[in-house]
């Protein structure tokens, strides 16, 4: 019996190579080539031809453009991340660490949707009995929720075409396999092929398909990066595994805001939405402490108050710079700005910066809060009470404006903060009730203003 021909496929971009290499020749990622069985071209081309529909050329102006109605899931924080609900024919990819959070959330959503819509839960990892036990533990109404325990793609497609559900959940995409391919479930070829065919069915039938995906130890979705390109929405679960809170973030959304987040609390009855997430990210100090600064960050359309903590201590050996929830490379840049434009040296100090609550902050508007928390810890002096901060810091020491400054100030005032240190360009045209605005143009001006408030 002849040995099957193998190729090496990149788990990032899906490119194929005839031999193993340390670096992918296409996307230049390191250690991403894995051995898979080479697939014949003829069956694949026949399969695509059979699924391809008849299309005609149209003028774009002749196509009627109308807003499609959204289907609410009944879970407000999940709907926020999706962009006000599910869209007919849309494909949603939900990723997260290997745990039951994704499955629990989707089981809760389908139990609500099943009361008014046709839904189908396709489980490739758990048996029907396991899901029934979880539903009973969560006290969910599953009388109208249909379940299919199957991993063969062709059987799943046939049942989806027969049942025609409004919403179908595939848990998970890594467990599916097509008998048209010889490679094992979870391989690059299987994941890419199964996702492509499910996406094609969703667009043709109008069924909303939700795919559950696992992530690698680096935090990226397992499988080729093309998996993210072919779906409409990509949601990631974030948060500390030791915390009872979880965040779901939209990193891609063709029909809604990117970086929109939903915040959940894990309870014995499943995931519950958090109506006031800003309170979760603020510390519970009885009094002001050095190294603590409250930042107003913008996550999608939602302003959030997050406490940024810094600890500056004498280094014993090589000084360390460590961040949790913030960009480590940006911290090195901010320390250089602090030296050049404020005269504060940290070259012999260990600097640790943390965003409380396990939230990840990627926007540059956190720069000023990081600097102030570092200086506060370095001088062992607490910042003024009820102070919020936001603003991007440039290499020349200037403080640049942040988007949606008015919304940030209103959110801070609503939570009882009375002072705001913000960029001059974000100074509101109309006064914010109960809020003292301190607008600055440069880093040294910010430190001078804070000395006057002591």
C-alpha cells in the first residue's frame, strides 16, 4: 500500500509547503508549519462546483438596500458585542480558552431563542446527556431546543438543509471533519474546509451560524488565520481565569462596532450580564494610595472606568518592566518620555503596571494615566481624590486628544468623579455638571497642575 503524500500547512495563513521549514514562506510566521495529508484537487473542485449557485451580473444601484432586522439573543451584553443581535445569514466565530464559558453562554442564548425561533445546537465535543445535565444545573428551559450530537460535516449540512433553523451553533469547528478530506479533524485543511462550507450554507439559506473555536497558548484562534477572514463577526473571551468576571470582545464585525465588549459575571446559574462594568474595574481602596490612577477608556461605544496601578521599586540587578493588560513596548516609550520631558529617572527602578480586573487596554489614550500612576508610585504620593485621567502622550511630550472625550467625562461624572485631567483639545465646549476640568497640553504641565491640587 502506497504511503499517503504529506505536505506542511501553515496554521496562520494556510499556505502549503512540500517540506518543513522553521518559518512560513508566505506570512513569515515562525514554527507554524504542521504536517498534513495532501488532498487531491479533483474532488475539491467537484465539490465546489456542486455547491456554487447561479449568479448574474447586476448594477449596484439596482440592488435594493434595506436594513435587516436583528434577532436579539435575550442576553443584553452578548447582543452588545454582536452589534444589537444576530443577523440572518451571518456567521459568528466565538473563541476563548479551553473551558465551558463559550458553550455555557451559547446554551443560555439558545434556550431563550428557542421560545420564538427554530434553533439547533450541534455538539461535537459533548454528548446529549452532558448538555442535558448542564442545562438542568443552569435551570434553563430547553423544551424547544433541538440538539444534534454529530461531527461529520456532510451529515450536519444535510440536517441543516432539512430543518432550516434560524440559528445553528457548531460546538466546535475543530471537531468537525469532512469525508472528502483524508486529514484528521482539527487539521488546517479540515478546519478551513468545514468553515467555508458552513459559511456558504449560511449565505444561501439565511441561517445564522455560530462557530465555537479554541485558542492556542498564544491566545490566537487555533487553525488558519483565513478562518477569521471568511466569517462576519469574531468574538474573543478575555479575562483572568481566576476571576469570576469574563469579557467578550468583538475583534471583527462587518455589521457593528469593533472592540465592543460585553461583561459577564460567572455564577452557579451561568453567565450574568454586568450592568455597570466600570465598578468592576475600580479598586476598593478605603483611601487614596500611591501608584493608583483612574482611566476612562473607550471600548467600542462604551466608556469604561479602569484603575491603572503602578509599582516602582529599587531594582536589584537588571531593572524589569512588566505590564498586565497594557502594551509592554509602549511602557518603555513612556519611561523615555518621562525622563526627557519631566526629568524623572527610572533606569535603576523596577516598573510594574497593571490594569485592574483583567481588562486589556490597547488604546493610546491610556498613556497619561500610566505616566501619572508611575510618578505617583515613584514619589510615594497619592493622586488627588475623585480624579480621572485620559490622553495620549507623544514623543515630544505633548498630550494628544482622545476620541469621544465628552462621553468619557459624562461617564466619570455619573460615577461620582469630580475632577478630570484631560488634553486641551478635549476641553468640552459646555461644562459637565459636577466636574472640574483641568486641560493640559504637555506632560510637564500635567505634573505642575497636580502639584497645585495637593
